[in-house]
């Protein structure tokens, strides 16, 4: 966040981690495994590109997958407490990696970054997000664009609906799709999926300027009628979702659109890989468009951080992992499979489909903002909690606005 709000959650995390590490610092030795949540088909295949590079250079990859980021990170923290941290952990690079580093939870990998001249290979914003106090604490792999709408073109055709390119046209299309017997909007039952839906509604109902100010923590904007309108717009979508959404994972939700059971799905660029693995052609079988009526791109950086270890051999292993992850050809090949963009600015984008090229064009010519998942833990925690409570209860839009304002004011 650009505001100077200091998160109590952040402070408590740092105090906890520092006190924990003081107890166990004498015997911190990393295991050889890499903790991640890239368990989808396309994600797993993209990860395999990194694995192969690391093992071809003499390393041995040990895989520890989890179903989601929260489970993965809870596991890593527990292992650090026990003095047995993993070699690396997948993270959204930015505030989270910086907070972990401030808490003494991570080794820096600055020596390999200097040796390979990462500053010249990465966009300035990506390099800055990957550092803490001027030192690299994460190896960025992908630049993800978060706010995509995936559309099954055959479902629209069967429903007699043209692809909507504005928020108003999108809303008008939903009852017609439902009447034709399809699920208009596929949605999963996890708080982060529900908050991604909030993103699209905010951009569609209140616009990019509003959402940019919300992400920056502008309390005057957050405590405005626009926020009430956004929550009301979100509630208006509920009749067009299906009853099976409770607890549903994003991959299963994505599959509803891939298989022609649903028309639309709001998700990040990682969902595109599922379509490609199912042999669906972008622009023919499905389309990917930025939030309807918006030219704002919400971005996040995916990469790996390296938990604290007192062993020189562990640190050498972590440097080798980081080097493999930052390899230019690895990032290009893996990004093509996953549906993301490579973090390195010198990586080739030849062969990238129209969805990725669309993202590149928007990033160079449209407005962009760092997604809430890259922001401080306190801010994104409050946002997800309030949005999820609102979506899963009879809370009114005015009550949700007040809950969001009150929660952020307590940080």
C-alpha cells in the first residue's frame, strides 16, 4: 500500500518470527524440498521445466505440493519453528516476501543475483518487489495478470448472446444464458476466489480510478457510495452462479467453462493453461478478455523465496535453485505452458497466444496496478474477510462498506 498505515498483523508476525528464530537459530538446516501449490495440470507441467533445469545442473528436486498457498505457508512456518525449513517456497513476490524477510524468516539470495546481474534482467517494478533492504529475497519467475474473464464461445452461441465487451452488456447477457440452460457465471467457494469476483465488479461498476484508490488504501474512496454500489453489484451476480460453488476449488470451477457447462469465469492467467491442456483454441473455443469495460490490468509476481538456514551447503543449494528459476529459456518455456508472462524482460514472447499478447499490449498501453494479493497482509486479509462474509451471508451492501472501513481503520 502507498499509505503509511502500519499493520498490527505485520508487526505481530515479525515479533513472532524473530523470537522463534532466536530460539532455533543455532540449528536451522534446510531440507532439500520445494514447497508450492502449483498442482493444476498446466501448473505442474510448467514447474517441471524448472525441475528439469535444476536437475540437469546437478541438483536434486524434492517436491512438497499443497492444495493452496495458505496451507503451504502455514507448513513452512511450522517447519521453521521446528528447525527444518524447506529449501524454497512458492510465494507471491512483494509485501509477503518482504514481511517474511523483515521477520528473519528468509535467506537473501543477493550473491547469485549480483553474479547473474538480475537488476539488468528484470523490470524495475519486479526487481523492487523481489528485494528487501536492497537485497534480493526472492527469485521472480512469472508476471501474472490477474483480472481475466474467460468465456466459452460455444455456450454464448447456443444462448444467442454476443460476447459482452462492457459491464452493462455482461449483466444483460446473464439471464439469457441462464434461460438457455447454462451456468452463466462459474465461481468457486474460497475467499480469494470471491475477492477476485469483487475485483471485476469494482472495475466494472465503479471504474479503474476507484479501484486503484481502493488498492492504495484511500479511506475517503473506500468509505464512499461507490463502495456500496460495488457490493450491490456483486450481490446482483448471485442468482447467476450455481449451487455447487460452496467449497469448490478454482480448477474444478474452471473446468465448468472448459467443458461447456458454464459461460464465464473470472480468474487469473493461470486458468488459461487448463483450456490449452484440453486442446481448446484461444479466440476459437474460448476467449480471454480483461475485466469488462476496463483497460486496467491487475498484476502479481510469482516466484520462490528461500527459508532461513544456517548451513553454507543449504545456501549454495538455494542459489542453484534461484539460478534455475531465473534462467531465461526456462521462464519462456514455462510461461508458455502456464499461460503467464516471464518475469525476465529479455525472455522471448514468440509463440505466445492472443491472450498473452493482449496482456502485453495492455501492460504497455493501458493502466496497471499491483493486485491486492501483492499488498500488505493486513490490507488483503481485511478485504478478503469482509468480501467473503458479505458473499456468504445476508449482509447488506451498506453493512459491508462499514465493515471494510472499520476493519482497515483498525490496522
